[in-house]
C-alpha cells in the first residue's frame, strides 16, 4: 500500500482544508485551532476527509489506482487531539490508510 507522506498531506489535504475555513498565508504548521468555532471545526474536518478521499491513490498497479482510495477516521473530537496544524499533519500521516471499497467515501461527522 502506498501511504502519503507528511508533505503530501500538508500540501494536498491540510492546507486546502484550512482554506475552506479562512485565508492563510505562509506556512500554517504552527497555527493552532483555538479560534475555530464549532462551524469552522466541522468545515475543516469535513474538508480533510473529502480531500483525503479524493486524492488519487498512488500505486504502480493501474488496476488498483481507480478502485482504491485514502481514508481516515475523523470525528467531532479529532481537533481536540491536535495542538497545532503540524500535529494534525503528523496524525494524518500516521493514521491514514487505503481501502478498495468505494462506498466508504461518504463523509460522516
């Protein structure tokens, strides 16, 4: 299985998800989530899940590329486990996986 690197997660998953909440300039790695209201949290977590699910699966097997996708379990309390954006990136890098079942693509928060 081809896992995404922390840099791939940062650039392709986390930063676009943050931009769903607000405009950010520079490197947001040290940014914390203290100013996020419940609505911002929902939007951010939903975007993380969506961008991760939509990221093309990296594989040398062309048959797997279109039938597998990345996924991670997130819930309303996930942000409470991360002090900074870098914590979020690291956690996603350590905890994401891939699945051949496309029905799991639905976002449940």
